[in-house]
């Protein structure tokens, strides 16, 4: 059987000396993430060597691992005991498995060749293997949930998994419709992205023994952070370099995805511009120079900057919520404030 080597950040400075971004969250969840990573490595093993080989290709490739860190932070904020933190690590691994499974399935649906600067699993091993390994990881995720012995937590994450699938289907139905309403876009990103952030944060608090008020607050925090994260991701698809994004700039455009920058440009555009969006995104007729034309239209209407500004509003809503919690001696609430702002200020 194969195993993956999963590295985790190891900040050496005291929390007070670590600057903004994810560093404070990485620091306070360091021990929990070491336990989580050990569980991930152990539970993706199989007698079928292709399973850990394919799974580790994506899991070990990196990623910010914000979702499992939020689970651990939620438990910490609730004052979890060591036994509860052990269960939080199981939940964090479960959350990462759910996220990884959705990425494997997404890459098949989107016919993507690159993710995080590497070839996708589907590009290397094919669509069938990617879908089946994604299913395997979903099954492992539910095994881990059951092992916590918390039926309420199991129900919450199961509901989240269902809603994520609904979001992916909604995004598929939205594709090719540049005239879509903002409300339709937000329904998609709340379900397909923000829901797992929300469930990760909420179930971490629940497993740590938090009362309903704090658990609900963590859900709201995760939802706002997740919305900020996805809007930023959608804006960066048109603004970041391919080296930063780990994929080609304009992939969403080429795949006909309807994101906030396009919706803003459509709403403000004239009929000629709307005809351009229909030709490219609805009819799929994209020429060699059309991406540059799309970028010019987006710049004309300041659509990327406005999208990033909206992402910051949601990030600040999450940060404001975290600032209402008692600031614990271990710096959990402060780290969650910084993480919320990172979601909208990141460049990749």
C-alpha cells in the first residue's frame, strides 16, 4: 500500500509576532492539524493501490486547509477537552475528505487539466478513477463522523454534503446564462463553497461542547468567510497570474461559468457587450482574442475591483462576528479575525 507525506506549516514565531493572514490560525491549530494529517494518511489507505496514489496526488499537493483548521478552531474556542479535540481531529479529517472528494468530482465535470499548479487526477488517471476515488473519500468521511459518536454532528455534515452537491448542480444549470441574477449566483456559492466552511466551523464548536449560540455564530462566521473566499476566487480567475492560481487565467470564462464579475459587467453593459457575453458564454463560441476582450469589458466596468470589494464586505462581517467572542488566552478569536480577512485579501 502507498502512503502520502502531508506537510503542514510549522511557524516558529510566537503568535504575537506572526503577522496577518493564515499564520495565526496555522499556529493555534498546529497540534490538531498534525493529528488530522495522520488520520488523513491512515484513512486513505486501501488494498487497491490506485486509491491512495490518486487521493494523495491531490491531498499532498497543498492547499490552505482552511476548512479543517476551522473545525479545530471551533473546538478550541468552545474550550474542548483533550478527548473532544481528538474527535475534532477526526471531524477535521472528515471535512478535508469531503472537500477533496468534491474537487475530484469538480475536475471531471469541468474537464480541468490543472489544479494547484499540477495536473488533475482526472487528467492523469481518467474520469472513472477520479469519480470512484472521490466516492471512496466520501465513505471514509462518514466513517470518521460516526466514530465521534455525535449523531447531531453526523447529521449536520451529512446535510452539508447534500447541499454542496445541490450547489454544483445549480452551478451547472447557471452556466451559459450571463444574464443570471445576482441572487442565483449567491445561492450557488453559498451551497457549493460556503456551506462546507460553515459546517466545518459549526461542527467543530459542537464537538467541543459549545452552546447553541456559539455554534450558530460559528456557522454564520464560516458562511460569511466562505462567501468571501469564493467571490475572491472568482475575481482572481480574471485577475491573477496563472502561476499564482495554479491554473490558466480565464478558465471560468472558457468553461462558461457565471461569476460575479461577469454578472456586474452584464448589468452595466450595452447591447454590443451583452451580445459578446452571449456569444462566448451561452453559445460557447470563444475565439483566440475573446478572453482579452472579456478582460477589457470587465475593466471598463470595474467589475473585478467591485467584486473584490464585495468579498471584503463579507470578510469583515465574519471578522466583526469573531470580534464579539471573548478573546481567549490561546488567541483563537484573534486568529479567526485574521483568517476572515485573509479570505478576501489573498492573491491566490
